[in-house]
C-alpha cells in the first residue's frame, strides 16, 4: 500500500500551473522555491500532461452534440466531427 502524499491535490495543481505559466524558469528552480524535489514536480507535470492528452483524445467528440466549430459558417457538433474525422483513439 503506497504511503499517503504529504502534498494536497490543490498544492500539486498550483505547482503544475506555476510551471506551465513560467516557461522562462526551470522546473528545478520552481521546485526549490516550493520546497519540493525537482523530480517529484517533474512527475506531477508529466502526469498532468498525460491526463490532458487523454482527455483530449477521449475528448468531447464521439456522441457529443456540443458545437466544436464551424464549416462554411455552419455549426459542427462533436458527433459530426467524430464521424467525419474519427476520434483519434
């Protein structure tokens, strides 16, 4: 059984957001500032990127009636997009 994290989900999300919003800074410098191991922070960022990619891949397309764009000025839904272009999965 893994031990519980000493960092809250909110802290992790905020740390990842700081990394994403500070492209001029290194992960190591941000980790030092936050008092977190740089590899730990790097793993959080990697996990957040993978989660975002998974949500995009499974995205709001197949079976979705949300308007995702327009073609020739006409709205196109997620379902229509999936039928036309596939769902990338």
